[in-house]
C-alpha cells in the first residue's frame, strides 16, 4: 500500500505529504532550488556543510556558460533528496547540517575585484568553522578558494580530478595581479605556497603540460591500468595527514557522460570510476571542496549537472560517515544454491 492511501476495496488517495521517502518535503520536479532541499541561509555556522555558488565564467579559455552551473546543479540535486543514499542506505542530511548560501556576488563590471570577492565570501564561511563546498563557475574560482582555506589551515594538499592539469604558466600583470585564467591558477597556487605539489594528486589528466611543477599525475591511462581503488589508495598515501582541498572539474569525466562543460576532452573517466575513487577517500583530512565547469548550455538531459550534484552529495555522505552514519550494503547474492537447474 502506498503511503497516504487507505485500505479496503475502495482505497483512495489522500494528500501525500511529505514525499514517499519522507526525506524531502517537496517533489523532485518542483519547488525552489537549493542544494538537495537544504535550507537557504545568509551565513554559515560551525559544523555546517555550506554550499556556495560561484557563478564566474570570464576566466574560461574556450566555451563560456559555467556561470549558470550553480543553478543547474541545484536543480539536478533535487532528486538526490528523495531517497536514502546509495550506497550506504542512510539519509546523510540527518547526520550533516547542510545549508545553501546562494551565490557569491561578483561584479562583472569590475572583473579585477572578483578574486578578492570570492576569497572573502569563502573565508567568511571557512573562518566560521563550516565546511565549504563551492559550485562553479569555471575552474579559476579554485584559486581564491584555496587562498581562503590556506588562511585557516596553512599549506594544503590538492586532490584534483580533471582532464587538465591547470598548471600552465600564468601571466602576472604589471600591478602584480594574477590573470583570470582557468588553466593556470594551480601553477600560481604552487608558486604562492598555497599547495604542496609533492602531497597533491591530479587524476584523469589527458592533456599535456611541459612542466607539471612537481604534481603527482595519475593520467587517464594510468587510471585504466591501475584501477580506481588502487589510485585512491595512492592518492591517500601521498596526501598523508595533510589538510586536503578537493577540486572536481566535471570535465574529468568523458564527454559522453559530461558534455555540458566548456573544454571537453575525449577519452575520460567513467562516472563509476570517479565515484569509486571519491568514496574511497574516507580518512583524508578534506577541509573544503569545489565542483566546477558545469556549463548547462552544452548539456544533454541534465546529465552533467546530475553528475556534479552527485559529486557534492558524495561529499555530504563522506562527512555523514565521519559523523557516525553506518553504511549498509546489499547482501551478496548466493548464486548456485538452487543447483545446476
Ligand atoms: Mn578541466
């Protein structure tokens, strides 16, 4: 019998609220957009998992459109609020106080003010003791986000899923400012001492950079060769107990799975590989994260936004496990007990 029905020969529907699983109180296809139906708040507090949109796409080298990424990811996340987590079988939102801060306000008329605006918006969250998860936006946003996190935690290990290393040589302006370029900011972050390349990993890479600047590159062929679980173990060993910043460029996935992005590169990760690796990062001291480069105009059926929303949801689940959520699993089917027939 469905919830909300009455028994008997003439069972009829009554009002069905909340939804079937009783996790979200709005239906998957309607309602306002916040991440996974989390409450919209103006400020984060200690212990919150705070989602912040960073709608920037003027640092992109190819197709723009990632400024519309945060809203697409929020819309796609609605269906993740319907059921318990898979795998695990728990409601992560009951173990983690997820809040949605809306989007950072960035002045497109004065682009030189944008890096500091992002850094301050992020630092207000991090310094309050909340865990920040930023929704891009193009990948340049990771540079001011790293600055905000390094102010609280010191030098970070970068855990970086991407088709691109984003360590091409940055140009520095006459006033010392760093160019807004989504392909150079990790080279600058290394030069600034924000990240320790020897502790950092780049996974899924399938573009060439002459100088990897000491980063550990697990390129796409190595993922295929070693397998996702072994890669995750290697990444954890390299990072050790460093504070880690996780950044997921959705173009780490093959364009077949994530067409809605500005600079797709073919021959990429499968979602199954990405999520296997992400789920095996438990135990790392991840202090912040972002998911970037979702450009809905090039998406098909919302698959890219859904993959990005699921990356964020996986981070909520990881924090939930750290907060005591016990992950269940389906029993392994006992094949053969009915005999050869
Ligand atoms: Mn990329």
